[in-house]
């Protein structure tokens, strides 16, 4: 237990951005790419120069929009943090502009970005970060995911009031619980927009916010339009596996299965399991049981992680997001038409000794990219 917590502390202290790290710069660099990020948050505003939101809880749901620049020599999966704010756009992620929005302003900005895309391809990508995440980290991670995936979706960051401190596990758990209503409001607003499809990726404790929100929506009697709900991905979910099973038993199998990215060498989840006293979904070993409950399991255990505790492997897979989407569509068609040759046994033989990327998911398309990521 002591060693696990020590690893978490060391990882958390490695050059993390603090208050004042989001200084704006109008400097540009050839080949740098700018991304507009919409923000929905339960954090309290921080008007200190170089800060937009703090780790404190706000009075409800707030909004903002930010433009972040990614350097031309960006490494997929990484965030090139500036050593000194505001940073050099030729080498670092930099903030070009940011402003607060009210509810109407958020919807207007959403519709403006959706209108840039052709009808039928107006998708939204929502990212819900995890435990021990400061606002700059959440914003730049959202940008990295958007940039590396190279998908035309409108990016929406849902950022709840994480303290950004490794000792704040209980505070973060309560903040995540508080955020359920705000995430529901956000998802309903997105569903009521001209968006054709809403895809969601949650990481770590962000999955507690997601699964609790989905549960309360399903039992409310006012479901979201099924045709607008796309991918629901859970990366390294810091959720008690028994709680997850109970949620699915209460709400029934989702119309589209959760895609769960697990890794049995995730030391952050090992520590979480000891702190919380229950096995975490992101390190669970019985993929077939999860499949019966309505989940698709992607095993990243053999993918080499870039972080010290192997808790952020999902960020490395953003660059194969289009292939993941195609594979999921293939799975959906198979479920509609009945069993095909891409059964569980064939999947196991196909993936073989690459990265053992999946057990309950036909990942013929993903086998090669994940083989590259695993360094084999």
C-alpha cells in the first residue's frame, strides 16, 4: 500500500501545471494547429491571471470556450507542457484565447461549430476527466485527444471540481457525485442541439460521474434520443465493479454497449482498490462476465504506458480512434445480423501475441495500430 501511494505521489508531482499556468499568447508557429474547446464545468471560476477555473466547487454548471494550439512536432499521446508560461507554440501546447460563456452562449457556440460540419456528420465528442486532475491538465488532455484522433467532432470538455491533489481522493469522490446533475444537463443540451451523434469518453473517476448520470437518466423516464447516442467509452474506470454490476442490473443492458478499456498493471487503480475497499472495474479480470452485462472489453495490459502508474494508456490510443469507430460499427452490425466468423475464439486467435488488445471485441482493424503502440 505504501509503495503504491508513493508511486502516485511521485507521478503527481512530476512537473504539473499550477495556478497561473494558462497565460494567453498570440504568438504563432508554422505548422501549429489550433483547436476550439467548449467547456462545461462544476468548478469555481478563478479570475487570477493565467487561471480560468480552480479545484473548488462552483455553484452549479458553468461554461467557457478556449482555443489551444498544438505544436507541429507533437508526439501522439503526449502533452508538451511549457516550462515557463505561456510557452513557445513551436514546441509547446499554448493557450491562444479563452472566455467565459453563459448557458445561451455555450449553445450558440456549439451550434456555430456544428454548422461548420455537413449534415449527417455533426458529431460531438465529450471528455470527462478523472481523479486528481487540475483544470489546465483537463483542458490540454481534451486538446490532445481531439488533435491525435483527427476526427471532425466538436470537442466538449466536461470538467468537474477535482482538487488536483493526490491526497484529495474523498473530496474528488464527492465532487464527482455532485457533478451528476450537471453532466445530465450537459448531455440533454447536446442532445437537443443540431448534433447528429454524441460520443463520450470518461477516464478514471470520471466514469463514476458518467455511469451514475446514465443511471439517473434511464430511471427518470425521460431517456436521451437513442439515435443520437454513439460511443460510450470508459477508460481505466475507477468504479467499484459490484456497483457497476448493480447499475446495469437496475437499468438493463444499454442499447449500445459500454466500451471498457482495462489494464491489469494500472497501479493507480490498485491503490484506489485498497483505499476504497473494492475491486475496480478498470482492472477487473472477468471480461466474459462484463460482456454478458452489456459491455465490450478492450484489454490494454500489454500496451506500454507512458506514465509511471500505467493509468493513462487511453491517451495513446486517440490516434486510432477512427479505426475504433469502424470496428464498433462492425460489431453493431454483427449484433443485429447474428453471429459471424468474428466470434470470441477468432478474436483471441487474431489478436494473438500483439497486445492482446481485446477479448470480447473483434479488433482485427486495431491489431496493427496497437502492436505499434506496444513497442513490439
